[in-house]
C-alpha cells in the first residue's frame, strides 16, 4: 500500500496523521493486537524517559534502594579449578570463569544439559565450597564451552562464606595490582 501511495518506508504514521480518514487499527495491521496505534514523533517526545508503572507502590517500598539488584561478580578467568559431580556420580573438571554468590560461569570441554542438577566442588580463598547447582544454557567459546550455572538451595552459611572469600579474593587482586 505504501508503494502504491508513493510513500517512503516508515512514514505511514505521518500519512495517517495528515489524513484522518485512515484508521490505523487492527484491521489495517492484521498481525497486531486490536488496539489503536500511537507513535511518538520527535516533536511530541518527552525530554525525560517515562518508566512504566508495574506493581504497586508497596512492592517498590518493600525493596530497599541501597541494595543492588544483583550480587557482584568476580572474574576468575580459569584460575580456580572445579569438580562437577553429575547425578550418576561421574565427575568432570572445569575452570571457573566468573563467580558470584548466586552462580557463575565455567569453562568445560563438553557442554552439559540445561537444567541438569550437579554438585560443584571448588576452593576459593581458604574455603572449599561444595554445593548443588543447576546448569543453564551453554555457550560455545574459542577453547571449549562456557557453561553458566546457578546455585540451588545454597545455605546462608555457605553463602556468607562464599561472599567473604570472594571479597578477600578481590581485595588480594587489587593490592597485588597497586
């Protein structure tokens, strides 16, 4: 229809604004939901971005503003070796690439299935961590696979131990670089 009217691509909304007889609803664009289309033009776009209001005000007040949305991550770049114990008791080796108190990313020779529950054993600082983890979707890397994981049922004591040792790892790296 645009070519027939001699319009350039993307200007159908401008054409419809100039011609009120054209109705841009779901019958015009059949693959869109049945609602009037509203597009911002540069002239009417606000200076500050508008955030969508999701949830209630009490939900926003319940979350403290000082707490970050996700925990800090430490880039280990393969310096920490890990043993991956599969459900059939078979063991694989990997190298931790990134680590946080919620999960991480490790380098493995062959990818593991998504949602596979394993036991991870590794040493960070003075602590040996032995916890259950769930494998996420792997990514191909130039030298093997990067296998993301998240800890499941991580006890608070192990979480605090991991956090403390990750912080000491970061501090040691910072003092070595300065």
